[in-house]
């Protein structure tokens, strides 16, 4: 009755001022009420209701205001105390890689004895699809160094004629057999590639271990594009999209699109067939072994930034250095103990000079750079390259990701240069209680890593992301880890903003989504617990009840 009287009053008023009934806003398509609803707006408000019309938010505020938007056709979600917030952004994720089963997606169980892999690898061979290679993931390179024979010969016994490649979970080393080396034309005369090491035996012949960029060539050969591989990758992407929706993620930046493997085609066709359940920015992979001019020309041709599409090809993923685990991250001071054959201060994929060349060539087109840098020298070089190419006419949103060991003098430069600091803290290995695992390599510097609060306090735009499948996908795990880091803990709201509006900024869509404000797209996640008040230990146990993209539910999945 109140609604009818209100409409009658408005009709009378509009007629008096010369307006017609067609000028009146109709009822909302969707209303969320009985909050709390965290908005992530500039005031960090928590409200009790929100109205959505044609995929956009038309009202956010108190219940009295929101009830006026309800009519007989409005879908009303009574939160009953459940917690609503902007959909999560994950700006460093490997969605297609996680979903693809080309090669069988065979994950080995952790073992100390490489010879014990035989049964599992033989099963991997039976399950392989989309390639003639036997592929697997999960070996430990340290145990292979301890062998009294070439690691390749272990695989040769089980696979004398079929090429085999086993990647570490971190993706930074590959174990291959002799057939794989032959197919890749890697011999005793093959030099180390930029950013990689080909391990050799006492006779100077490759022994089957390939570190960092040296292993990339192997998987490019094994994962050649084909019709069968496309179908498998497409099915894997559909699965990954469902996993994102289950976890409340409505926007991602895929951080490594291997375009030589046909992956760009998979993404574009998925978008064309409306199969995406999230907004996606693609980070086109920069191959360290390619001629720069040829690669830059190719990367230019990929750029797409259609504002009406969920899919945008507008980022470049590029490695500065390697990892601390392999002592390949570039450091200012030498490692205390380096992995066999690795330079004392680590190595570069793209040094400062090459980074500058790529940024200078591609940022005028609109590309933002997503730079992997883990060591303090790698971070410093990336910042220097960005500073050297900074131009007012190209407002940049470049970001440096990982940031495990950073010189404290470089932290203020992120804010000064407008560089986004992207960190992953969801993995247990990043927790302060576990930093001892790096002490053998970098000594007491291990306890000056993952300086999350220092970055937040510096005023830099900080994003949190998963690096899935290296770390757990759930943003709830990442939030929990971010607020339980002892002296490097941040507040709950800071963690939520790092996964929402800050992520939207990194994807250049902060005026479109990332917060719940009038005029923005209705990208929303509903959770069973209030993340701002539930006991901290309960945060990772929070369940995603519903995920909404532009006003449409993408989780739970429709039964149709």
C-alpha cells in the first residue's frame, strides 16, 4: 500500500512539472537486504541494502531507501545476516593452466626417492591426451641432484622412446629424458639460454635437468596447438571458470598466456561464446628466448581493449628474475648457498635494459606490465625500468608481483612512481613462522621477506592475489593470511580492499566495478560470515553462498 501511494504521489508530481510516467524509474531487478553489505567505497561503508537494475547498482543505503525499489517483479535476496561485498579480484592467477589436462594433468605425490615415481609415471602415460609426450608435475629438483646417474637415464629406463617432461610444481625446473632432449635439439654444445641453465654431466652432455627458462622450450614443444589440444584446453577453461565462481571471484588477470601454444585462441573463443563467468585481463607472455623486435611486433598485434567485452588483452607478463627457492632470484648481495651452477647473485630473464625496451615499445599502445620480480635486485631493476620509461602522456598501471625480498629503500618508490605492489600470501610458505625455509640460502634476510604491511603503510596501491595453482585459490585463505602475519599483518578492510577495489584499479576497471556504488556493475559475492566481525580463525572457513556477475548469478550453477 505504501509503495502504491508513493508511486501515485510521484505520478502527480511529475505531471505537474511536465514529465510522463515513462520517466519514472521502474522497480529494481534485484534487491539485497538485511545486510551487512560492505561496499569498499571511499568511505568503506557498511550498509543494509542494495538495488540492482539492468546489471547496474542503482541504490546503496538504508533499508527504507532500498524498499522503495521493490515491486512484484523484483528478485529479493534476504541476506538474513549473511555478508555481501564486491566480487573478489585475483590479479595474478593461471586459470587456463590450472584447468588444462593436455598431457593428462598428472600430479606426482611428493617423494624423496625419484625411482619411486615409476608406477605413477607409467599411469600418467596411459592417461596422456592432446600430446605425444608424457607430462607430469611435482618432482623435487634437490633429490635429483643427489642421484649417482644422470636424471635423464632414470626416465629412459621406463620410457626409452617416448619424450617425457616432469615440471616442478613451482614451474621453475623441468626433468626430461634423453628422447625429449633429442626432440628439443639440446646437446652438449647447446649454450644456456637467457634466464636458464642446462645442466650437464662430467662429459659435458645434458643430464636431463633444465632450470628456469631452459625448461620452457620443452613444454612449448610438448604443448603444440592442435584441434585436440584446443578442445581439452577449452574444457579446462570452462572448469576453471566454475572454480572461480565457486570462490566468489568475478574478475581475474590471467598471468601467463602462452600464445605459442594456442591459448589465446581458447580465451577468445570462450569469450565469443559467452562462456566467461568473470571479467578477464590477459597477460601475454614475453618469451625470454625470442628476438626482441620480432616478439614486440607480435605482442602489438594481440592488443584488444573492447570496453563491452568481458575479455581484454591489455597486459604483458614478463619475468625479471627467478625464485629464491632455486637461488635464481636476482639479489643485491650474494646467496649464502646457491643451487648448483647458478650465479651467486641469481639471474635475469629480462634485465633492466630489456625491460625498458619492451615497456617503451608497448605502453604507448595501452599495455600495462605485470612484472615477476622476487629478489631485491630484480625488484630494483624493474622499478628502474619503469622510472626510465615513465611519461605523463601514458598514465601507467604497471605492477610488480611477488615482491618476496625487497630493499626497504625501494618500497617508497612504488607510491612515488605509481607502481602497483602485487603480493601472494595465501601459501603457508609465505607465513612468518615458516620463513626459516629460506635461511640456508639468504641467511637472516629470510626474516625480512613478504613485507606486506610496510607496502600498505607506504601508500602504494597493494593487491593480493593467489598465483593459483602455486597457492590456494580461495581469497578467504589469502585474507586470513594477510591479517595474521604478526608485525606484517594488515587490517581486515585493507585486505578486502586489496582483493576488490585495488584489484579493479590494477585491471583499469575501478570506475566499473570493485566496489558497490551507484552506477557500477553489480559484481557481488555473498558469504555466510561477516568478514569484518567473525573471529579471525573462522575467516578461512567462510563459505561462498552466491556469486553474481553484472546482476546475474554465476554460482550456484543453474541446473539447466
